[in-house]
């Protein structure tokens, strides 16, 4: 059984999400007894791609990374040539756009939002969240070809290197109908879907001028900052920091929510967090019901104390 991992290798280094996709594909291949072929695009140097822990990497230098139809054709073409039976994508913006199209083109069963490695004894079953994360379901894929989108931060990442064979894709992807006029980077630091720690705040901070303490706490904890939807809608914070059902869905090891009441739409995007700590002055805030740890208090009193405690802890390490 051949397995394909579709990864985004743009950037100065291979992203955590890409490594997690490769780890997922390698685990599937180990169970099935096959090998893994990674598909990527862009101008990543061949010597960097050669260190990936797979048998082969196929890179499409001529693909428009903003054109999901070109990327669909790329993956489908290689999958047919490699006689792939499992194709793994990350559940990110590109994966969400390409994976369903690949599934339709190859007449494959497709499951998005997978949160664990598949059960392959007597079938092929994957686990995913349902009902906005309130429950989990095992879904069996019975088609010959299986397409999966895994949620970031779902499995431990294997950071080992390999000696992959690198090939350049020579097929014709056609003329792209999309022209990229400008690219803007959405902030610095670790992207929210990859972050292991997240410090998030809501309207309880009373205004954008008070966000300095949130950023300072995040810095001390080596965390990424986030916010609730009202905060992004009021332009207190950039929209790429908005987490929740209508924003970015995250699964960090630690999620600290400061001054956020805990509306169901927000909870749906963060309830995959391993540990949730809520700080709110309202003891009846709904978020406390989902919290592992709760602090009832004024954020302007609690957060500075947390910053000092974090500084002391870091100094003693």
C-alpha cells in the first residue's frame, strides 16, 4: 500500500504541520507495509527536501500555490502513477481546498478533521470530532483510495531526518487562472494551528491599549497570542488571531483564555486543547464549565501576577 503526504514546505524551515503530516503518513505506511511519497511545490531547495524522512519527494516547481485546481491535478496525477491507496493532507487552508477535490477526482472516500492515527485491523477507521467537538466518532472508509485531513497538533511529531530521493514533477498542470498580486505575511512567530501554548483574550481587556500585558505573558510562556471574534471585529487585534468556530481551530497543549465569556462558537474552536485555563471576573462565565483550571478575578490584577511568576520561573531554570 503506497501512501502519499501532501505538504507545504514554503518558509525558512520545514513547518511543524508538514512534519506532522509526514509522521502521520509514515505511521500509516508502517502498518500497511508500504512506502511514503511526499508531494510539495515551490522553490524549496532540493538538498533540504532530501532530508525529509520519506522514500521519495516529488516537487512541482511550476505549480501556482494559490490555485487549488492545479494542486488537485498535481496530487491526483501522482497518486495514480504511484498507485497510492492513502493520501494525507493537513487540515489547513490549502488542505481543505485540495483534499475534497482530490477525493472527488479519484472517487475516494474523504474524511476531514481526523484527530488520531487510523485503526487498520480489519478495515480502515479514523477518529474525528463531531457536534462542534462535544463528541467523537469513528468513521470507516471503505473505498479503495482513502483521503484524510488531519488536524494539527493531533499526534506527536517525529523530527528525525532521512535520505529521500528528490524528483521534479514534469507533468502539465495547465495554465493557472489565478494571478497573485500581493502576498502579506499574517504576523510573526509560530502560527496558531502549530502553537503548543496560546494566550488569548477578549473584550474583558477593555481596549487594544491594554494588550501589552497579554503579549508580555505570551512572551514569558513562549506562547502565541490569540483573541475572540468580537475583539477581531472591533479591530483591536488582527483577524488572523481570531480563534473559534468561525476563526482558526486550534489544539494546543495549553490554552489560556483571559476576559472571554466562552460562547459556544468560541469553545468549538478551542475545546481540543489539552489544558484550558480561564481567567474571568464573572464566576458564572460559561467558559469555566469547559476549563481545567479557573481563576475568578480581575485580569488587570491576575495577569501581572502571572507575568511575575513566569519571569521568576524562567530565571530559576
